[in-house]
C-alpha cells in the first residue's frame, strides 16, 4: 500500500490495515528504522479482559462479556465466525 506524507509529516493508515491490526484512535505504534527501511508496529496493548457470563439487562438471558473497553464485534464478523461452526 502506498500512503502520502502531509506537509505536517502526518500519514493516514489505510482502513484495511487498521482493521487487520485492530488499530484504534489513541493506540500507539512503534517506529523502528534499519538501513533504508522504516517499520510501524502496533505497540503491545496492555488490555487484559476477564471473560464472564452475566444476565443481559434487556433480555434476561445469559451472555458472555469481556467487560468495558473490550473490542467491538460486528454482526458481519459474527456471521463469518459462525460459517465455520459445525
């Protein structure tokens, strides 16, 4: 992928790359430089989620939660996951 550097030295990370590496606003990246190469790598996120089962306040059904700040999953992602489920 090609990206353009703005006059302020800023770049925009393409949506496909942000989605693949789960880069969200406020996340930090590490820049490493070796010879003629620069590399941006997502910094380790220190989020540890504790899965637990709770009662959904609307339906009253048991649901799995990872707690506040957990990554969001879309209906389309759920459909794709379930395609491989027996």
